[in-house]
C-alpha cells in the first residue's frame, strides 16, 4: 500500500492507504475523504474529485493529459497550476507521502 495524505476543507489531515495500479480517487472514496464526490466515476468529465497537489516528496507527478487539463479548466472550481483530478492519477510507489488538498465547491 502507498500512504497518501489528503487535507479536507475543514483542515483535517487524513493519511490513507492507496492500492498501486488503481486511480487515487478509489482510495479517497473508500476512505470517505470529504469533498471527493466522483460523480462521473473516473472518466475525467465532472471535476468532483478535484484536488490541489501540495507536496510530492518522491518527485513530480506526470503532467495531466489533455482530457484532465480540459476538465479542470472548464469544470473545476478555482483551477490552479497544481490542480489535479484524483481519478486520473494512477497510484504508484512514487506517490508515497504525497499531499493533496481537496478543492472546495463546484
């Protein structure tokens, strides 16, 4: 398992276990991370799993693909340079210790 930290809207820091090879969104949903709604089920259409990458101790994540970037630009509330959709991040060992802040609102 890979340990990842989510910061919820109320400031709570939650360390969760994520399974390598699966989308990070699955682990966030399974752990009940507040604000990860995932309405589209992982197809990069709704931005209801939008987070900000705060820290990646193992090095930068791969850049978002065009579908993810477009969804963030057109559907996410308050898109930023560090915006990501957790449905589009595949868990690998390189994600160990990464910190994500849940984006609020839509």
